[in-house]
């Protein structure tokens, strides 16, 4: 069954691995690696993040005349956790992942953070197996087709503009949780309005978590 899943994933990627063990490692979550005494995908995830960042930056630089600040914002939108989760779902990476028994029971195959990480690891595996040009083709297949991701709102600014209509109102973002190893942190943020919690968010950086908290606050206000 595992071989069939790997075959399907390679078909979805449009790339056939010369060294299939690279793909297997990219799909190996730490929970499975700990149970089986094998290597997990965290190192590949680290490399994949850099490959993805470079290809995305090069694509934006070559195709848009935005100033540096805008380029940074648009790249962040293209490679944010939600975007990578969407890409991973399209490839059906979750079905091919190797998970520990506990993580399997907890629905790990559908967790956005795990799928986003696995997507980056798979990109690194493609890069190591087939080179930068091959990895770039796969990345561009997604980010160029999802240019609508450039239009993701700056939820914090939108929320701030709404709150500023009432000068006496005070908006504050509060860090409430931090977890994960140094290379894969997860941050939890609450957005407070006059000390009342109006939204919560989580992300791989404080900025992303703040944006997600602001998004939830806007959603509760009926603004999407």
C-alpha cells in the first residue's frame, strides 16, 4: 500500500525519483521516526523552506515591479502555512505520509502545519534528487497558478483601521503560547480590545499568528 501511495504522489508531482528513499524520508514524520528508529523529515523541511523561499522571491522579482516591502509581503503570502497546506492537499501528500500510531489517531494527515512541513520536505527531496530547475518547475506550478494569494488581506491593518474610528478603543496583541523546536516554532497570539479577547491565531511566526488573530476578530465582526 505504501508503494502505491508513493507512486500516486510521484504522478501528482509529475516527477519520478531516482532515489526513492529521499521521498520516503520527506514523508516521514518525527512520530513515526521515533517509533521505528529511522530518520524524520525535519532536515529536509529546513532545506525545502530555503528552496521555496528562493524560487518564490525570484519569481516575484522577475514578474512584478513592487518595491522591497511589497515583495516581502507578497512572498510571505505565497509561502505562508495556509498556502503550503493548500498545495499539499492538491498533491495528496497526507495520504502518503508515514505517521506514528498516536499521530495517526489524532488525524495528523489533515493537520495544516504537518502538511505544510511535509510539502517543504518533498520540495527538498525533489531538489536533491533532480536539481533546482526541477524543483522550481513544481514550485512555480503552484505559486504562479495561485497568484490570487497575492491578494491576501493585511488583516491587522484592516482591523486597526476599523478600531481607530473610535479613538478611545485600545487594540493589543498578546503572545499566549510558544511551542516546538527552534527550527519549527509555533506561536499563539490573542488580540485584545480594551482587555477583551476578540480573536486568537496561531502560526510559524509571531507576525503570522497576529494576522490570523486579526482575521478571526474580523470574521467575528462579520468582516471577511
